[in-house]
C-alpha cells in the first residue's frame, strides 16, 4: 500500500472494481482486464457495516477477513439456511472478531429468505457465500438495495444465471457500488507480477498451457433420518450440478482465470481444447444465450 486513501476515494476505487469485474465478465473477446490497485487495509472513516449470507466455511472465513480489514469495519448481521450452521459461525466469528464483531441475536436470520433480512438489516455491504445456485438472485437483491457486494465464485451455475450477474454488475457500476469477486488469484500480488513477467516475454512465446489441480477428497454429509431430498441435496451441494455448476464451473473457474488472455491452442486439464479464436465453449454459450434473451 503506497498512498493512503480517504473513504470517498476508497468507494470510488470500489466502483472501479465493479467496472473491472464487468469487463472480465465480457472477456470472450480481446478486452484486456485492467486490475485496479488493491488496498491492504480499509482507510479510516465512518464505520462500514457488513452482513454475511451463507455462514459455511468460506463465508465464515470471508467475514473474519472483513473484520480484520480495518478498525471501523464491523460485521453486524448473519444469515443462513440452517440454524446450526449460523450458530457455529456466530461462535467462531465472536471469538475472532474483537470489537468489530457486532452481530446481535436480533440480526441473525435463518431460512430461505435470510438473505433479504440481512440485506434489509442496515448493512452497507454484504458477503455472499452460499452455494452458487443462489448467487444471481442474491447479487440482484443486494445491488437493487444499494449494497456493496463481495461475491464468492462462481457467480452462477449456468449461462442465464451468469448473465443476470453480469447485468447486476452493470447496474452496480452505474450506482457507484463495489462488486468484488472471490476469485482470489485476481487479487494476488505474486500472481499479478508473474503474469506481467509472462506477458513481458520472460519465458518466450507460449504455445500451450496445462493446468493441474491437486487437492484431497471432498467432504460428504451423510443423510439423517427425517431429511427431505431437498435438505440432503442442499447440505451436499457440491455433488449436485443445479446447486454447484459441477467441477468445471465450481473449481476450474480459478484455473480458467489464471489462464485468462493466454494464446490460442492451450489445453486445460479436464476442459475441452479451446477453439481457434481462443474462446471457451462456455463463452460461446454465454454469448448465444444473451442473444436469445435480447
Ligand atoms: N474463493 C475461494 O477460494 C473459495 C473457497 C471455498 C469456497 N468458495 C465458494 O464459497 C461458496 C461457499 O462454499 P463453502 O465451502 O463455504 O460451502 P459451505 O457448504 O461450507 O457453506 C455454504 C453455507 O451456505 C448456507 N446456505 C445454503 N443455501 C443457502 C441459502 N439459500 N441462503 C442462505 N444460506 C444458505 C449453508 O447452510 C452453508 O452454511 C461456494 O460458492 C464456493 O465455491 C470459494
């Protein structure tokens, strides 16, 4: 962080981020995505109040990070589909957050409409970390209510949902709202410097790109007596395409981002070879869906 910013400049920078994300959404052509300067700490100013929607592993982590982002960045509301997920997150965040943890029992909301209640609870910003199926509806509602948004990846599970988020990004940019993506490689300084070097020719002309993703097994939540099919699926969302988008959308999005703007002819593990014009099949599907929806 080189130069301090005041709160107004901070929010203007956030609006620029929304613009950058919007450009990224439409990067099926030759558009270069400009990455703004990212801040290590939020500048001082009036307290910024945030609410978390989706209190699982990532949401709880994101909420902890926002509470550490500056001394006046408060977490004030939590929402989740399931009470026990909210309660364990409440406990963990209470221990981690210090005075920036300002969630009261009255601002804890459970159920399918919890997102609306968090959005309406007087927050300035919301963190969206449910399974991705719900993302388009949640982003739209947050932007419509004039909230800044941190939105976990992926932003949707299919082309229509992703286009809804792209449109919401456009609305956010017009309103001067920040929409920041959970695609963390985008904000990783070492990654940015590496990409700069690669683009500067440090390793010559790239003719192929291979991405590998080495991780352990996924969790499974065993079905309990009395659960409906819906509850069982929601609790095991990774395994259901309608909720997660499946592996390529849900996980490969990180590698897809890392390979953004690479030359033609690359191949990524588990993904089809790109077409001659460098576009992924998903990119084509998005464009075609947009044309049909126009
Ligand atoms: N950027 C990253 O590095 C990264 C890392 C992990 C996860 N993620 C993303 O974060 C999101 C959440 O992943 P996770 O690992 O935290 O999953 P998780 O299952 O631990 O958490 C999801 C939470 O959302 C709740 N939920 C489900 N439907 C809801 C709804 N309609 N309204 C409110 N709450 C709802 C669940 O009860 C659960 O508590 C996913 O999109 C995932 O891809 C991103």
